[in-house]
C-alpha cells in the first residue's frame, strides 16, 4: 500500500488489517438487479444497463460531461459536473455500462446526476449480494476500500472458529454467529439476507458485532478499575475528630442519602488503594457538605485535600461556605483562584507547600504549575463534566509522595443506568436521591416572547416583594461577541424598564474580581435583578432568589435548563422559572421544552435527554475518556449490555488470552486514555 493511501486511511482510523475488518458498511446498495430504463422511477435509486449512444463535454450552462445510455426500453441521460478522463474513456460510444443512482426528471428527459459508473465486460454477471457502502474520506474510493477490506477479511475468514473469544455457548444463548461469520455476512451479505434487518442493524451478524463492542468496552473499563485498585494510596480511616465537630455545629442534619454517601466515601478513604467515586446528586441535593466531610477525614489524618470547581464564582462560593462551616471547627482553608492578587496567591501557595494548611479550594488555578500539595491525599472535582480528562489527571498528579490521591467527582447531571453501566463502569457511584427537607417545588411557566412585557412585570412584583430574580440571556453558539452584546442590551433594557430596581450584569468576559463583586452584591441583596449569561449555570446558591427567567429557552440543552432552574427554589419562598421561547420551534426544541415543563426530577430529565440527543453527545465522550460506541447503541441494544458485562467478568477471571484478542482487535494501542 502506498504511503499516501496509508495516510488517508489513517485519517479514518484505519491502520491495521483488524481495523479494516471492523470497518463496517454504512448501508448497502442493491446492484443484484437491473431495472429497464423505461421502468426506473424518478425519486428512486436504480441500476440500469445499456449502451452508450453519445458522450460529450458541454460548456453550457457549465462545463459537464453528458452521456446518453440506451437499453431496449428507453434512453437515459447521465450527467457529471466533475469528471475524470478515465470516465470519459469508459463512456466511449458503443460500450456497455451500468449506472447506479437516483433517477430524476430533467430537461432532457429522465436523468441521473453523478451515477456510479461501471463499464461492463462481455459476459459479466451481476453481483449476487448487496453492495456495501463504507464510510470513507476524500481520496479513498469505495472500490479501493472494498478491495482492501476483502483482502483483510481473508485473514479473518481462515481464523479458526474455535479461537473465537466469545464462547460458543454464549453465542448460542444470545443467538449470535461467530466473529468470522458475522463480519463476512456484513461485508458480503448473502443474496437472501433480509435487507431490512441489515439496514436497521438488527441482523444477528450486527448484534454479534455490537455485543462484542460492548464487551470490549466493559473489559477496558474493568481493567482500568482493577489497575487502579492495584495502586497505593494513603489510608485515611475515619477518626471522627473533625467530622463529628462539623456535624455538631451544622444548622441542619444530613439527609438519609447524604449519610449513605458519607459512609461509602468514608469506607473508600480508609482503604489503601485510591478511591474513584462519582457522587451524583440532583441540583440542590447537598453535595458540598458531603465533600466537606470527606476533606475533613483527610485532614483528621494529617493529609491534604483539594476541591476544584469549574468557575471563579463557584470556587469562591465553595470557599466561603467551607470557611464558614470550618471556622468553628478550627480548620483553615487556602483559596486559590486566578482572580486573587499575586501576593495573596503566593502566600497561600507557601502555606500549602509547607503543609501549614491542609485544605484548599480553587479553580483551575489549583492545577497550575507552581502549586504543590505535598500531602495531597484527596482530590474533589465539582461539576466534573466541565473538566477535561487532562485537567482531572493534572489534579491527581499534584500529590508528591508517589502516592495517588483518592478522587471524588461530583456531578449534578444524573446518568441513566445504562450509561452508568457502559461509560462509568470504572467508577464507584454514590447517589443523593433525596433533597433536603423544606424545599418548595419550583413552578415552571412557558411564555412566548410576545409576552416579554408581562414577564418584566413579574420580575418587578417579585423584587418589590423582597425577592430576587435572575434573567438569563440567550445562548448564541455562533458568536461569543454577539452573546455578550445581547447580555449588555438586555441589561440596558431591563435597567430602563425597572427604574425602581437595582439591576446587575454578569458575564464571562468580566474580570474575575468584577465577576466576584457582581455576585457578592447579588448575594448580599444589594442587587435585585441579575442579568447573566450562562456563567451562573452551575452551583450558584442564593436562597433569596425565587424567580428565574430564561430567554430563548428553546436554544438551551435540557441539562442546562435543569441546572439553571435549580438556581431558584433554594429558600422557603415559592419559586417560579419562566421559560421564554421564540417561534418557530424546532422539533427538538419543542421536545426539550415539553420535558423541562413536565418534569422536575433530574433523573427523569436525563433519561429524556438521552432519548432526544442520543448517548454520544450526552456524556461527551472526549471528556469522559471513554471511546464512543461505533456500532452499539445504548437505546437499541440495552439487552446486550448486561450479558456483555457478565461475560467481561468471566473472561477477566478465566481467559486472559481471549481478553487480549478482543482488546487487540478493537483497541489496537488506544487503551491509554481510558486510564484517566
Ligand atoms: P448541590 O448538590 O447542588 O451542590 P449544595 O451542596 O449547594 O447542593 O446544597 C444546596 C443547599 O442545601 C445549600 O445551601 C446547603 O447548605 C443546603 N443543605 C445541604 N444539605 C442539607 C440538609 N441535609 N438539610 C438542609 N439543607 C441542606
Ligand atoms: Mg454544587
């Protein structure tokens, strides 16, 4: 193979024979039959065969290659706007050709634009099977791919079926063919194969491949899990000296769910291998106190713990909350954020480095170079989905004494069970499935943007009654500048329309201290209305705010809407979330608004979100470090996940050879990222 071709193939991740074998068709075309030209109907794909009666390059209306092809029933025009000399040669008058493409009515009669062209040799029969169409990249034609794949398949076809890593008994139970049979059936479907089951990927051969893909995913996640458990970490048994002191002076008791999570984390921290736990809890379920107790358990043992949050606002809020909780307990906290003055930061760094302070809260500033936490034993990442794999790794590397810190990741984006099983199988999960008592449910209103004035009136009423309101400006994906402009415009409009209220503005372009000042003024009640971009999406906690207005709500994702809505309903006053939408609504936009209107439970919303968006986008594969599933789908193949998980455990325990074969076949050398 030439190096240029190899380079192009590498672009679509085709490096080895195994990759070609697993490069499965997107769809199939039926070239097993010929349609008489007179019978081919506009709007449908067909294959016709005939003799070239004319072929010319015309220049008007633009340069194109026009050929007329006739069979006994009629004549058809074939037209190419881009063409090669080789095509012209194949279309010499008098030659027999097959054309495959969609027929449409044209100026010169029925025509095909850019049909697939195949010169027919004398005596050449029709293919007996459906023709595969492969995903490809510029410069690699279907014919080339087919040839390469067929060659690769030979190496598999001779593979001894007895060496199939999936045991025959499992195949039989699930009704799946062996691997070699499956890939051959998909690349070269039998003439009598059911086209519908190939198309919708329910054919047993497809199910075999999808099962194997899920199996490999389970294997790699379990291996990452086991590898982690083989590493050492500081054992931090619960001494209850500091944690009990904190619990005694808290103004509230923990919910049952919080107690359960605290217990699970405490047990993990006591072990001598690193914890890797996800604490999942809906917006407002009280994850922060759980994190604080875990951090104190590290401190009780004389070790350091760090909490990293994705935004300045959130980090500062955590810092204030933890400082208030911990001051009576006599535990000091360092605060590191990009917004602090250099001198202050350096002082904090010195204290951390010397081990004078055990707890740290901060933004990405925590993982920047000069930060050293010599006794780091616990790293907590809040809103973990907002960080990339690399950032989480960097925090893990901050420890100094060759030990890995325990990791606690927190997320308010609940993960449906199937996703948790497939994408987070290397994590242990604690769930806060209970909200603290005394919350009043949030009412959600959908309002067309024609009624914006009314909404402004509601903001006035709420604020004059002593409450506070957020006004969230639309997401403008194409342009950050435009988004900023909209926020500024909205701020001016609202300031003008509500002269009796103090209106503030917060957005991502403000300097950290400006952001902090605006936020502090809102927390203190000096501002009554806060106009904001989505910077307030995560974590912000102002219990007196009871009205949330979201403009162009149809543009937001479900998780985002749920997060934003969760900014209210934190106090005792009845809270309202007004979603302003603009017509016309896209089908998805309408579906999202319906879900958020009808549901408040984050788990239900996440399930619906998965439904609307599909799992790939949902977890953000790049972020999670888990490769996207290429073939299996978490919606359609749920029934295969549990058997895949079970077989993964059996194979890991009993058949290392099969495990290696599977990993090599599917992953090549790409397992590295998973270790994150
Ligand atoms: P989230 O899970 O969204 O991060 P927080 O940790 O910010 O939630 O908690 C939300 C609010 O609930 C905070 O003001 C917190 O102090 C309060 N809170 C947490 N746990 C309880 C509890 N068990 N009882 C009453 N209030 C609680
Ligand atoms: Mg939080």
